[in-house]
């Protein structure tokens, strides 16, 4: 049977987690993340604005170039209504994808006290992310743009300025379906 020391070898000498540090889960950052999730990445914000402008341009072209000059009234009404519904659904799905927490793992929860409170079985191994000092659940990956570990991370999409993870993947799939 292995000792408890083998489970903590990654954090024992880590400079960011000393014995005097306490992890406070009720910090201001956690409270802010519960309300709105937003990544302050310049490239991602530009791509998100371009996405909205492209949808509005498509709205303009379909309405004023294709449907209004049409001689068939009902064709224009039905197709205009359908296109507007899909455009609104696409923009709301984009907004939900962009502003929903993708499943971020709390930063800095890899302290000795927290790991001891997990009551691990002998031989059970847990992994720690060296970049954000958090315990990584299965299928979690670190995003260098969000600077967090994300559960079931698919990819970081600059067009929605967010990672696609376990909590916002459905909105991303809906967004791509409405745009297609």
C-alpha cells in the first residue's frame, strides 16, 4: 500500500500553495462567475461582433434584396418569417453560448486540506493542473485563453469567445444548426 505522500507530490513544494494559504470558495470572482461568464479576449470579442454583423447583413440581404422585390406576397411572408425566426434563434443561441459558464473547474482548489477531505481510497489517483492549481476531473482540459480547466472541453471557439464545454455545448450545437 502506498503512502498518502504520493498523492500530494505535485503540490507539496508548489510556491502558490503554502501552508498559510486558505482557499475561499466564496470569493468575489466566484460570485461574479455565477452571474455572467465573459472572457475578455480581444480576438474573441472581435470575432463575436463579426458574427453578429454577418447575421444582420444576411438579414438585410434576404429581406431587402430577395424578399421585398419578389412578386409573390405569400412566398415573401413565409420565407421572411422563417428566416427571421432562425436568425433570432441563432443570435440567442450565440449569446447563450458566449455568456454561459462552459463548466470551469474552480481555481486553486488543489490544497492539501481539500484533498484530504476527499477521503480517497488507497491507490486512487487524482490529477492536478499545474497551470491553474486545480484538481482536474476526468475529461477536463486546460484552456490557455480562458486560463481555466474546463470539464468536457471540446475546443475554444473564437467566434463565440468562449470554450465549448459540458454546460454550453447544447447552445453551441443549436447555434451551428440555426446558422446552417
